[in-house]
C-alpha cells in the first residue's frame, strides 16, 4: 500500500523531461507549481494581496518577514493527490497546512472539482498561519480559530485589484442556521469537548457567522476583545462569555437572516504586494520534486523507506546538483540510512557550500550517528554544522532548534546559549505548537509563569488539541492553580506516561 502511494504521487508529478516547475518568491510566500510562470506569478500576487488585505482589515502592521518565515506552498494536480499526501482517514481533506519551525508548508490542489475551491482552502489555511504568527502570545477559543479562518477564506478578489471580506461560505450554507446542533452557550466555551463529524461542520459554519457578527457590529467587536482578554487571563468560560450580554442563538440567527449582511472592501491602492521573483527550477531540482513533496509532507518509519527509494532513483542522474542531493540526504536520513545521507549531503555541499538544508542535515546525520554510538565528539561536530547554518541565516529558526535538541539528544544539560537559541526560535516561529511546548517547559524551569502561560495557552486551546484532556490543558491548569513548579511536575509526569505508552506500542508492533 505504501509503495502504491509513492508511485501514484510520483506519476502525478512529471519527470524532468516534461515538467515545467516554477518557483515564485514573495514577501510572505514561496510557491511551487508545475504551471506557466505567468500563472504562478498571478497566483502568488493574489496571495500577497490577501495578506495585505488581512492586515488592513485587522489593523496588523507588516514588518520585515525573514525568508525562512515565509509559507511554502506546493500546488499539486487535484484532490486525489492531496488525499494521498494526507494519508489514512483523509477522505474529506481537500488541502492542508502544517505549521512548523523548519518552514510552514501548505499543500493545495490546482483543481478541486467540488463545491469548495482550491483558493478557499488555501485562504482558510493561511488565515490560521496569520493568526498564529501575528497574535503569538494569545490563546483563542476553537470557534474563533475556525470562524476567523472561514470568514477570511471567502475573500472576493475584484479585477480592479480590490479585496472584499464578508461573503458567505456557500459550502457551509446548510449549517449556518443550525443552532440546535451547537448552541451559542456551548460554542462560546473556551474548551469544547469532542464533537462528532456533523458538529464539526456546524462549528465552522456558526463560527463564521459569529465572527462575521463580531467583526461588523461595533459594540460586539469591543465585547470580543474583552472575551478574548478574559480567556487569556485564565477566567472560566462562563465568566468570559459574560462579555457578550444578550448574545444567544436567537440574536445570532436574527443577524444571519438579514436581507444583506455587511462587508468590507479594501481598495487596490492599499494593497501593495511588493516584488515577486520568478525562476524556473533546474533539471535536478524539478526531477526530485515528487520526493521533495513527500519529504516536506513528513514521513514515518513505514513511509520513509519508500520515499528514500524514490529520491535515490530521481537524484541519481544529478550527482552534482545541490538541490537534488540535499533532497536525497533528507530522504536517506529519514529512512535511517546515515552513511548514504552523509554522502548525499557532502555532494550537495561540494556543489554549494551555502546550501542551508545540506548544512542542517549534515548536522542531523552526525547527531543521529552520535546518538547511536554515544560518541560525544560527534555531538560537538554536529553543533558546528548548526552554528554554520545559523551564521548563514541568523533568522532561520531551524538551526537554533537543532542546536538545542543536540544537547537533549546527548542527555546533557543545555547551555545558556542553547536555551536562548530555543527561545529565539520560538519567537521566530510561534506557529509551531511543538516548539511552543518545549519553550513552555524551558520557561517553567526558569520560573517565568507569565511567559510560560503565553507559550502554552495557544496549544491548550488549539482547535485540534484534545480539549480539556489535552496535556497542554493539564499543564496550564496546574500552572494557574499552583504555579510553575507544579506545572513542571505535571509536565514531567505526562512525558513519562507518553514514553511508557510509546514503548508499549513499540512492543505490540514488534
């Protein structure tokens, strides 16, 4: 089954002989698509207009975005490709986004063939990234996380360059008025218990309607700020919901049934998209794109060997191409083939000594060998490669995270520099929820309750975080009740439980 998936996707992404892969590079995005340069550029321009319109509507300034902070988007042929990428149980997935320190990625089809368009999917996912990075220290309830994304995903792009927000999501029209399925009183709870499939659809739809209401009603907009503030202050859901006097299903439905709902037009002269650079991928880079997409999606012990086999085959004709060899190094490393991975990384660095991925994987390969052998000298050598990568781009969070993790992997106490590196990486990549938890632990160890809460809260209230039973929520509850020491004790206990469960699962599997 795994091999079939690899072959199926490889067939969807043509070989170098027929591919016309292009990269568009802009202020906030890097887009890869097998399409004409004009189409790829126009697509990227529309994304930059969307980002700028979001900032104008929500009064969010646009600072300097480090290159490593941009979202990388891979456009594949259709929803079938997306579902193969998403994996088991992904029959309803039509596009997805993975927030992570080593570079957030989104996978979107050029054509969906359904009621929801590929653009709508991408705009929804990018709205999540926008929220996570621009309000990094805030926790938001599930309905607002998804309602915010739904609200902005229906943006209308006019031919004159303007963007309009406020359109209704047609794919949610049957759920928008379904108050019985998820009443406002339950919707407003910061921690919603597990929902069935129908209720999840209602959550998105009612979340859209409530977000719309709170966006365009001036009085309610002020109440939203008070509600979010109460949640982030650790108040109960009922206390937070008191910020919305008179808000019930009747009031929300009455708003939704208005003959015409308000909207907001952001004129084109306020939507400067900046420069967009275009390039055609080289033969070697284009040839390994199918393996690269799989690697970027993420592999496990079952899928990694197949991706390595594919990368080996595709990179073989390009031994001196840094892109092809760096992808091969990643695929071989993921499969545990350290010798082959190091040889590929060395070839990539010989062709381009400043290839960032090759530098990082050189360090990771040495770290993998160090962990297997217990050789402290290899850990030190691995750190030298991470430092070289950091020198090349000080604003890239991945080398900083890898540097810190090298001490943890060795079983050594991280140095102050390593801890500072981790916290700076967290500041650079607040969208990475796993990194948030690691930063939260470091801050708890420092006794910094306020900073630890700011790091952990967004994980505790994440849309897919597991509700009140989630580890992050348990840690947050302990922090609010008894302080950093108790929270750290709970965290350590949860880590031990997870370790035992993983060991038991490994035994069952073997």
